[in-house]
């Protein structure tokens, strides 16, 4: 890999035409310039400068190295400037959220972020609470929205929303879904999946990865499920499903993050907008 410091030494020699003047420009001794050039030539396996009419000039290989080098230096300079500006403004934020939260709670939050934190660079990924907490622990996320049951006391957190769970049934199903139907659930690590086991009993599981897929299977009469009431209201209003209350407490959604995160300024702003 070409070292950006070696590239700068090659540029100085090419622009000044002299090892001596290049050393003066770079604030070092001539032997340092010579050693840097030799190191770069050895790495690339080609002579990069040659003396002609009393000047040091790039060879064909040197000109090619300078062309690539100029782009490398420019990109490095741009990246440094962007990162410094980001640190002074809003640090980038990697947000993870449950599928149901993304469908119902997140759209107004994202609109507030766009309206008030437009410079913030936000990336978003959905998953189960278990997957999201695992991602937070290994540094894949800066902030996650997860069910309280799967939160980790080692992280900072703040309650955001309280979700009332309902049993979701096919439209017009007599006394609920037929006994041979399945419990339609998200992947392992979803808190609603565990409540399904408690409320619906030992039904066979039909595992899906999206809210639309789960509700579509319920509407088709393939089974039933437990979901936040707010997440299924649209389908119930359209007459595609029915719901009924289930016993047990509401499920709280928490914002969870590393207390010492480098993105703490952005985290605090997004959590405040979500809690508003």
C-alpha cells in the first residue's frame, strides 16, 4: 500500500526538481527525502524520478504514481475535513429498531429529525430486540429501540412508548382461529414471540421476518399472533383482521445506548425527539 507520506515526498521532489529544495519545503534533511523515495521505489519496483539537465523529474512510472497519489491525498484531505466537521456538528448515528416500532412509531420521529437535524447522517436497520441488543454490544449500533424485557442494565436507557398487546385473528374466525392454526411470530429474540407462547399455548410456530408478512398470513387464515395494538390498527380498520385484548402488562419500548458513545450528542437529540 502506498504511504501518503511517501507520496508527499515524491510530490515535493517533482514540483521543486531538487532533493535539496524538496527537503527545505518539507522541513527535513536531504537524506530523509532520499530514503523516502528509495522506500517508495522499492515498494513499487520501479524508478520514479531521474536526473535530467540538472533537475529531478518524474519517470513515466513516477508520473503515474503522482496521478494516483494526488487523488489519494485529495480524498484523504476531504475525508479529514468531513470527519472534523461531523464531530463539530452532529456525529453520524447508526440506529436499530424493532420492525413494529419502525412501522408505527418511527415515521414521525424521522420527520422531526429531517426538519430539525437535517445535517445528521442517520442509518437505520430493523431486527428483533435480541438481535438489536447483540448488535449494540458488539458496536454495530449507536442507539437501539428495543422491548424493555430484553434491555441490558449495563447501558443507558430511556422509556419511549408503551405498547398494548392484542391477539390478532383472521376476520370472522369463530371463537378465534381454528385449533390447527399456527402462532405466527417474528424470529427468535422477539419479546412478542415469548408472549405468544404464554397466551396462545403450544401452537406450532410459523416464523416470519416482517410485520406485513405476519399480518398477511393471519388475514389468510393461517394462524394468529400477538402484536402491539398500534401496529395493527390500519389492517383492522380495513377489515382484514380482528383483534381482542390479551392478559398481561403492556410492553414498554426503550431507547438504549452506550453512555460513553462518540455519537452521544446525536443520540441525545434523537431520543429527545422520539420522546416528544
